[in-house]
């Protein structure tokens, strides 16, 4: 008898629950209002190595050009990251190289000497190996006279007195494209010079 009563009691509760839900009396509790999600923080920019040295230098126009701009050089674990940001050039490709002397005093840039080449390698474009340590390839100038080149010169540094250092050198921009030929890429005259101090 007790079992039957308990069974009915359970059955009664189950029926009551079913009846309430069928009539809407047993609505499920609404989920709590969503809290506004915190805005995702922008991903941090790739940090330069701790203590990385960065040098920014201005270009001087040479050989009657209207070139202007700057070079930013930063030491990385792979070498020196070089970013050229230039304006006032004829559209097209222009060779760029680190030269052996940090001297832009000559009107034609000749005072900067030849390509920086501490290992006495043959000249090549940046994809070539071996090559001059100072071979930066070409900067593409758009019809508005502006262009940017970003490259890492593998094996270079900015340490004073180091044989592979760009410190105390100069960056030269040439009037024509560096075609990778010998001995210096057939890039023509020097139309811009920046001393790396």
C-alpha cells in the first residue's frame, strides 16, 4: 500500500510538472543577461629585441636630384633591418647600397667610397649568395615619386668597430636599377646619400 501511495505520489508530481510546463507555468528560467564582452585588446606589435639599437638618418640629394627621405636601421637577431622611405625620385627601380665610408660631402656622393664588402664577395642582388654585405637591392618608386624599401641585411650589425658594422658607413641611392651585374650592378650615378652615424 505504501508503495502504491508513493508511486501515485511520484506519478502525481510528474503529472503536475507536465501539466505546468504544457500550460506555460513551468517556463524555463531565462538565461542571465549577457555581460558585455571585454573588447579584445589589439595584438601587440612585434617587439624589437631588448636593447636593440636603432639609428635614423636623413638623405641628402646628390648629382642635382630632388631626392629626400630617411633610412631607419635596427639591429635584429638576423642582421640589420633597413627601411628606406624616399620621395622626389623618378618612377621605376633604383639601386640602393651601403657604401664603405660615412661621408656624403661630395656633390656626386663619390666621397662615400665603394660598396661595403668586408668579405670581398662578388656583387649580387639580395637573393644572391655570396654578395656584398651592403647590397640592398632596388627600391621601387611609384609615379608620385615615392617609395619604400624594407630589407634585413643578414650578418650586419650596428656595433662600433665591428668589421660587419654599418655604423660609420653611408647608404647610397642610385639613378638606375641594380641589375645584379658585376662589379657593382650597373646602377649609374649617385642621387642620394645618408651618413649612418
